[in-house]
C-alpha cells in the first residue's frame, strides 16, 4: 500500500506516519500540510491511498476529493478522510471519500480501515 498523508497538524501527521511505518506492507510515500502540496504529491507519486484531514488548509476538501478521484481513475485512489468531528462524516462520504475516521479514535481503527480497503 502506497500512502500519502495530508494534514496541516504537524503532530498528527508525524504520529500517523510513525504508526503506519510500523505496519508491514504499508509505505508512506509522502506527506504534505496543504492542498497545493497534496495535489502535486498525488500527481507525482500516484498513491493507492490518500489520508486527508477535512480541515486541510488552502481549499475545500470536498472539491479536492472529487478532483483527486476524477484524476486517478486508472490507479483507483482510495481516500480516507480524518476529522475532529463526526458530524462531517456524511459530507466527506458524499464527496467521494471511501472511509472516514475521527481524530482521537483508537489507532487500531485506522489500521482496520486500511486492511478493509485493501481487501475490497
């Protein structure tokens, strides 16, 4: 699994990178702190998964999700949105996100989501 991480929260980004780097079969191929960086990173690395913070600076995430999905039809990019509040889950999924995680959920939940998406 080739994964990119996008969040403006440096501590969160580093914690996710550390957790995922311990998992066999997972490769973090890049991380960014804003939307411009996310678009460029996805274009240049063509990941299987993008873990995107709903509060990513510099854009509306719903539009970014739609654009990333449209631009990656041949690689079947799967998008997991992370957010501080459960209430944005419906908007994230309606925008095309494949899964949704609340920041603060147990770390195992994120790993379970990757495992589930990898099987589909």
